C-alpha cells in the first residue's frame, strides 16, 4: 500500500509570496508612472523650448522688418527732398516765369539726375503745355489731386499711359509765399524700389520684398515678379502719403 504525503505551505510562506507580489505590482505601477511623468516633462519642455525659439525668431523678424521699413522710408524721404528742392526754385514758383523757362529748368534738372525719367510742372488746374504746344491734362489723376492738397505722393509701379512702360510716379506741391501754385510730377523706373532693397540682407542669405496696398509685390530681388504684375488696368495706389 502506497502512502501519499501532502505538503501544505506555511502561512509565513504564503504571506511572503503575497507581499512580494504586491511589491512587484507597486514597482511596476510606480515605474510606469515615473516613465510617463518623465515623458510628459520632456514633451512639455520641448514644447516650451520650441515656443520660446519661435517667439524669439518672430520678434527678430518683426524688428528686422521695422528696421527695413525705416531704411526704405528714409530713402523715399530722401527722394522727396530732392523733388522739394527742385520745386523751390523760382523758375517754378515765380508767376513771371514763362512756360519755356519752366521747361528749360526742368530739362536741366532732368539731365542732372539719372534716376529721373520724367519731370513736369502742372498748374493748379492740372495742365501743362509741351514744347510742341500740346496741352496735357492730369486733373483726374490721384497723384495730382493728392499733391494739390499738400500731400506728397508716390504710386505703386504702374504702366504709364503716355510711355506705355512700368514706372513709379512721384508728385509734390509747389509753394510760393505759403500758397500752392502747382504740382511737380516726376517718374522713375518701375523697378526703382527693387534697387532700394537690393542691399538689404535678412540673416546671412535672406532678402526682403515689399507688398503694396493692392496686395501685389512692388519690390523684390526677382524683378520679374514685379514686371509681370497686371498693373495696366489698375489705378495707382499710394504707397506713401506725407504731410507737408
């Protein structure tokens, strides 16, 4: 007859086994929580770092844009100063100056400044006479009306009606004894603004461009972008209005 011996674990052994099982579970839980916490902290730190870098870059670009705008502003102001100096001469301000004298004076100034394409004086009625005696009327043009009110004007690049080429129009009032007696009109090449930003560099290799009030690019290092604009049918938009 075979006898069977049964083994019954002691209570102490069972208690230790349960204790080790609970400890293992707690270690696993705390390990998972710790790993999750580290992951979340790392993720949040990365997000904060990315946000800080993005904000720093954005602030830098805004500062650079403001600096660039000031540079371009100063160059446009310098051009207005040139026109104002031409407009102050007695050949334009004196009532006794003939049309022929005005034309001769403007031609001499035009020869002195290579960037000028045209330079014309219009009376307060908005017309002038050419050397051939042809009457040119511009009283309906935005630039004339603006300058006649004492506000210097610069247009976006547009197709000139008379020359059929891309130009920028500038206009300033002509004063005599504090009264406006006419308007001095000048045109420059339509890529003049492109030349003004050609030496402005953003960072090491970046460049800037200018978008006009019409939403089109009016200055860019890639001049074809400006040349290919559909401006022939558009009215010129002021990019700069300065109080006298």
